[in-house]
C-alpha cells in the first residue's frame, strides 16, 4: 500500500517534525529521509504501534526515532522525532500532539 506522508502543522504554523529534522546533521538527515521514503512506499516493518501512534526505529547513531500516526487508511502524519536518549519524553509529546490534532479535526468536521 502506498501512503501519503505529511508533516503535522500546528495552528501557530510550526511543524515539530521539520523543526527536529532541521537540527540533524547531513548523515542523520539522509537516514531519516530514507525511512520516510520507505514509509511512503508502505514499508512499516520498523514501526512499533502503541498509544495511538507509531515509532519508526532507525538503528543508527544514537538510535533515531520518527513519531507518526495514521489518519485514515492512506495518510501517515509525521509528528516529530528524537533519539533513544529522550525516548519517553518524545513519545509523550507525540501522543499529546496527536490527541490535539484529532480534537481539532473533530471540531472542523463538526463545523464548530
């Protein structure tokens, strides 16, 4: 299955995934880009799902992680990223971002 991979955009215009990605060095950015391409092509074998989100593990360097969620059947929303070092804080932040997104989307669909 082919997915559309999109980055979460917050109401203030910020993008947590892009902010994180922009701080990576060139080699790490290349590894993360390859991972995002694999997700787009439907390869989610490195994703562990829990608490409504997914964690794509990259076994390189400090153990990079990409946090994501599925919005419907064909859309993957990139919530952010991190490393093994701050894993629990990054997971909690990604879950909060995803919960906020779902709430905003429900209000829009409800028309309020």
